[in-house]
C-alpha cells in the first residue's frame, strides 16, 4: 500500500497541539507503517512538498511569513486541518489583537530592555496587525478545536482519513 | 561576500533561522542566529486578574506548560503573601520532576537521537523520529515509554497532559490518590532501567563525537542554576548561583526577587529573542549558560546517590566546569536519572498523600516574582498588580533567552569549523542546526515563536543572487 503523505505545520502557537499529537505514545510505531511524515517540526524536509495528502496546522496566522506559508501549503495540500484553538479561533495569540503592533514591540524591546533598546528590524518578519484564525486566509477542510485537542481525537481523524472514511462529525472535542 | 541562510532550523522547538556570511575564499566571516516570531505576553496580560496568569502563561509553551504554571503560581503565591501547605510544595515538585523526564526524553529521543543514531550526514528525508523507529526500534520504543512515564505522572496528578489547570495560586487543586501513587511506583523501575541504559549507551558512544565535543559551542562562559543551601541542584526552589568559567562561585543564592540586580536584557536588531546578560559584567561580555549543563556546572552536586555518581564521573571526564554545548545531551541524561530518584523519594514519603493542598488569600503584596529551573534553565515570572489584583506590569525571562548569546557564539564556532563554502554539503549545515539542538532551545517559550519547518539552504552573493541551492527531492 502506498504510504499517505502527512505534513504538520506550526505557526503562532505553543506546540501543545504537536505534543498532543505525540501523546499517541507507542501508537506512532504502527502509524509509521502507514504514513510518511514529509514536512514539519519533527523532520528535516527542506521544502513543503508538492502533493501532500493531509496537513495539520497548529497556531494562528500572525506574521507575514505565516501568511505566505499557509497560502503555499493550501495549494499543495489535499486535506487541510486546523489543529487546535489557535488555528481555529486565534485563541491566545489573538489576545494581542486590541494592541497596536508598535506599542507591543515598544513594550518588549524598548521599555523591556536594559541595553540596545530598539525594535528588531533585520531578518525578522513583520507582524500582521492581528493574529487571526487560519480559515480567514485559506479554505480549511476539518477543524479540531481544543487547547490542545485530545490526542485520541487527532489520531482518530488521521486514522479515519487513512481508512478512506469521512471523519466522524461527532468528534470528542473539548473547551480549553 | 556570500550569505547562506538556514531557515527554518529543524527539529528544535520553535522557529529560527541562521545566516552565515562567507568571505571571497569561502571561509565563514560572520553568523547570526535569529528567532522570528513574538507574541508579547508581557503586554497583553495587562489588566487580567493575577490568578488567571498560570492558565494564560501555560499557553506560552506546550512542551513545558508545567514550568510556566509553577513559576506563575509562585509569583501569585508572593502576591497573596502565603506560604503554601507542605504537601502542595511536594506535589508541585513531583509534577515538576515528571515534566523534566518527559521534556528531556522528547529532546533526546525525538529531536536529537536522529543525529546520533542515523548520522549527521545521513539522508535528511529519514533523519527523524520515524527513521529512528525504523532503524533502531528498541531504542525508539524506550524513548517513547520514558516520555510517557513522565506524562503518566502529570496526567495522574493533574488529569491532563498539556495545559492542566491543577497548579493554582496557593498550591495545587487536588491531592494525590493512593492508587495513582501505586501505579507510578509500579512503573518506576522500568523507567529507571531505560534512563540508565540510555546513559550507558551515550557514554559508550562519546568517543565517536570527539570532534563535536571539541567544536560544538566549546568555549569558556559563566553558568547559572538554582541550588539549595548545600549547593545541591534545585529545580523548584532555592537561590540562583553563578559560577565563573574557571570554577569560582561568583554569586550565590540570589533570591527570586533580586534577579534584576544580576540579570539585564539586551534587544537584538536581528532577532525577536532578547539576550539576557550578567549585569555586573555588562553586555555583551556577561555571557552565561543555563539548562542541564548550566545546572551541573553551577551546582556542587545533585544530592541523590546515582545522579551524584554520574555527576562525579561527568566532571572527572570534562573538568570542574565542562564547556562544550555537546555535553548538554550528557547532562540531560544525568538529570533524567536525578529526577527519577527524586520521584521515588517523594512517593516513599507518606505525607505526599496529605489532603490540605491549597492556601487561599487575596492581594497582600503588589508585586511577586516566581523563579524555578525549567527543563531548559532558569525561568522567571515577575508581576505587578493593583489593589484589585489586576496585572499592571509583567516581565518574563525564559530559559532559552539566557542561552541566546551562547547559542549565537556556538553557531559561529561550528560554522567556522565545519563549513567549507567552496563545497557546501547538507551535512555541514545539519551540524550548524545540531549545535542549536544541543541547547534544546524552546523558542516557543522564549518569544512564543512559530513553527520550525523545512530547512532551506541557499548560498547568495552580496547582491542577493543565488549561487548555490541545496534541496532534496
């Protein structure tokens, strides 16, 4: 059987959803026979591949880099999953949304520094005015809410997709 | 001048890029380590009730949420001016040791083992945890089990593995049940076996990494870590010790509320991660390192029998102050042994089942600082509140931040030694990433950064024209 190509992406989030994914523990051993992890924080792939079957995206879209990345990922992915509250609603990264970006950066890098006060300006991407959910920029096929979503829910969806089934609409999700 | 960019650096917990400038002969002239996202917790938490801070700041990091929960709860305890019940302190320590085990296991087995087991120059397409599962199934299984053991304790105490709401200002929400204690104790011997086998394996393999030990961030710096009054490693409490590059204790037992007399922060033009420095020396000379290597260099001993034997052997091999960043891996494995010994000792104490787990109080002080040793090093949460308990100001100094200057210098050293700009290979650049991995930087913590995705390597000339590009199909 041809292995299914799976990618994971970490935008503006805390990696807790990736940890929840890893919380499948030893189930990763049997899963590794069915999938190739072609891109993501756990692997060294250099470029987002052209024809990915399933991509799980953690985190809100918060910088210009994030935005460029999600557009490319959408073009190259068959099924795109918003994994966790930051990707689904903006969640904690969006707590900055009422504050002007310059004010936020000023607080951290000017008022919050003892030396070399100044906002970073070279080789760092510009922040967007607000951190926003993924679906405001690209079409999302499946949403998995939760902070983080339970491991069983994430793995359940992956297994449903591997079996060629439409993921169950009554997924066990949780608030917070 | 040509420039190489490694972006993002892979298999680290966050999003970073490395920029390497080459001179006309292809030698490394200059390097920069940049972290590329920021969330601004210090600003957007203003106005929130202080007791929400543990829950909000846990979301800084999904790998070590327990660290932020603990540092935050300690800052809140100070605002309430309470001494938490004895069992609450014991349970906080227990969950913290468990977190050290899971976080160190993640770093070693999931992120860095592919370099050790499959090789720095191996095929990048399979140089990852799935490649380890395929090529070294037994070791992979043990790594998964060890991480799971740590999380079994977190879940047993706090009902959730990621972002539990069990650690609260004033203590912890619920006591430990006898059944959970017995289950943890029944699985402990297996975890200890894995930790010891892995440490023996790594020590046996050290001879293969002589070049990495010599050139992976191997330079004299100061080190810092929490210790108790006897100089034992402390993870949850204690005072901060700074030890000089030549082994003298420079400052000892600095209490949490005095951190800002010793630690300053500098902004960097090319990174969203600020660079803390040792204030008495100043910036940029006041470089110090924290984390497993920082702790084992700063402390006089661990304070548990097996870990102390390992501590002694470690320093016999590499000196009173061990300076190579490659040795972070070694120190991490010793700390797993230490944490498992501490878990056993806490559970053998019957008072661990006491049921008065929480103190309650309102605002009794307008300022509070919490300081702990997170898996990656010293973590400081500092809050100011108004009479109603709303946050008016917050400062967070996270573990990876302290190492920022040292990581930058390590990238420079590895680049100078391993990179030949006339004949670039992927393996050369993987070594540059691998030295960053050795620090186990949590860039999610440090700036609340975005994901570390693919590694893109391009050689550009001064005008930005692509001269060489490395891609694997």
